[in-house]
């Protein structure tokens, strides 16, 4: 028999099989307690493997307490015998595990199923950006440069984030979003989701109420509910949150809003409503969480300044992200906090994960400071505007005249309303389109619980266009038009 070199992958696999075999024989009593083991030389000869491979298996078994070994003595099965866990079918019927209140709330949430990208289809997946738009070359150069500037030792960093990124963000956000703050108010986080989780755990106690946009960002609502918050749905119209419908009884401890491009319907909150929202928060001693998830992408005019920029009472917690401008895979975002909240959020961030990835932060800081990041944003904004125009043209030319599109002024998605179909038809519409290789996504799951109120609305789809090549957009809408024709009464 041909023997493998002891350091080869084949030898590693052989050693693992020998280990598993001996461990199984010890577990089932084939090798009883105190029984002597064959010498490594003899077992190696019997099995046709190297002695080193058998020795490694023996050493692993001894380290785990299955064998007792000593220099110059025969290895024996350990005593007292090891009790190994074996599958027990009866355990499948045991009572549910005891969870904390948080654990029970999380377990009971109807978590959405992540969509599966269609490899050869046309996927209007909202929240996705094209991999080919990522600035790979400049990121690689900046990354290599930062690797050469590593410090003498590696240790945990400040929870609020690397100072270089916070300084770079301070200057950039003042230019791009009109934000008013200092670097001490900035906390770097692992994307919007961690920011929302920190807000939920720091600001809400079980039983506290929170106001949210209806329809709105589902995972944000779930995040607050997991902390024990009680949802208070506030309707949305073509302008965004209807501030006249905010709870007037002081129950809400916070309000979650997307004022620059309401998700998913796309309204831009006008200045009058912004001032009403800030006045409501001050009157009720509540916090406003401003999720500016795609505020950098406004077409035809400069991006609207953030709600935080007109907050004179320190009520707004601003959340920004690099997921849309760069990639959701980076998991980098940031919060701008009122001064009073900074200590609590820094400590909560430290306890959550110590800090976000430092090397990525420094790479991003260098891109912002050099101007490369803003040049990239301008470039992809022009490209996204081309895709948006292609989508709107295809909808106008190929879909029924009654189809209506909202949320076109900004962002990376639009909402398509189909009055010829009912909201109950969305499931069939989505399934039929998927069967023909076109991914579209229904708007109905983003509405809150109806609590007995029957809503009548047309079928709606959320169409993301940032990840779809211009040349494929028309074909996708043409397929969707055929599906609508089949379902249309």
C-alpha cells in the first residue's frame, strides 16, 4: 500500500478516520476501560499508514481524555470511562427551551426570507447594488497602503470608531448632507442594522411605545419590537410621514423615519412636516431616529439636507451607511448622536462588539480625505440615473397606462402601483414573474398589522434598479408586462 506523507492532506484525512474509528470503539465498549492499545508502530503497519499519522491520532485522543499515555508505557483506554453524547430521538419531543424575554420576542418575530438572487435572470432586488460599480482598484490601492502603515502592536480600538474616519466623516457630511456636529458625536457601527439595534436597546424598555412609518422598513420595526417596544403605526402619503397622525398622548418614546426618501414609497418630507416632527419630539420628550439610507442619491438637484441639520434641541439620532454608495458587504455605517446620548451609546457599542473593523475604517477615511470617495459617488449617481431613466421609460412604454410609479426623485428603487390588480394579487404576480426569470418584490409585507382594519389598495411592487444593467431593464419590464396581462381581469 502506498503511504502518504505525514504532512499531506491525504494523511490528515487518514489520521482523522483513525481517530474517529478509535473514538467510536471506545464509546461503544469495543475497547473497554483500561484496555491496552496497540503500539503506534504495530497499528501503523496493520493499517498501511505512517507511524506519525497514528501517533497524531493517539495524541489527540489522549488530549481529549480518551486515552492515558505515559513515556515507556502502553497507552490504555482512560478510566473512568468517558460518557459520550449519543443521538436520542426522545429529546426531539422535549419542551421548548427556556428563553429570556428578548429571546422569546425574537423567536416569535416573523422574520422575512432573504431573496435568492437569480443567476441568469433579471432581478429588480431593492437594496442591492452592482458588483461592477464597486471601486475595486482604488479600494485595493488604499487597502495595501494602510497595510503598510500598521502600528507596532495590534489591540482593541475605541468603540466609537477610528479617529481618522470620524474626522473625515465630519468634513464630508457637512458638505454633502448639511449635518451639524462634531467628531465626538460620531459613532461608527456595523451598518444601519447595528445602529438600530443599539437605539432599541439603549432607548426602549419593554412596554414602551414607538412610532414607525406605515408602510416602512420591516427589520427596523422588528428591531424595536424585539426590545419590547409597542408599535404605533403612522400612515405615509406621497410626502412621507403624515405628522398630523403622530400619537398625541406622549406614549411614544421615539419615532423612526426616513425623511429624505421614505422607504418604500419614496416621499420626501417637506420642511413644514419636518418642523412639526421636531416640535412633536420636543413636546413629548421623544427621540427621532433619522435613517438616511440612500440620501446621497437625488436626481436633478442636490441632495436634501438631513433632518438633523435643522434640529436645534438635540432630538435627532442620524444614521448613515456606505451600503448603497459602496457595498452592503462592507458593513460600515455611522451614527450622529445628541451629546447627551454619546456616553451610553459608546458603552453599548463596546459591549456589543468592542468596535467595527479598524482597517476598513482607515481605508475608507483615506478615500474620503483624498476626494476619491466623492468622485466615486458622483460617478455611480450618474450611472444610477441612467438605469432609473431606462426603467421609467420601459414602464411608460410597456405597462398599462394606469400603472403609477412613485419615489422617482431619489434613491435606488421605485414603487410601482398596478390599479388593474388588487393587493391580494401580489403573491401570484411575484410568483409568475419569478417563474419567468424576473425578480420583483411585493409592497404589502412592509405594512404593519391591520388590527382589524381592512385596507383596499392596488397591487404594488418595489423595483430596485441599481444592480440591473441598463440593457436588461427593458427586457425585465417586458416580461412583467406579459405576466400582468395574464393576471389582469
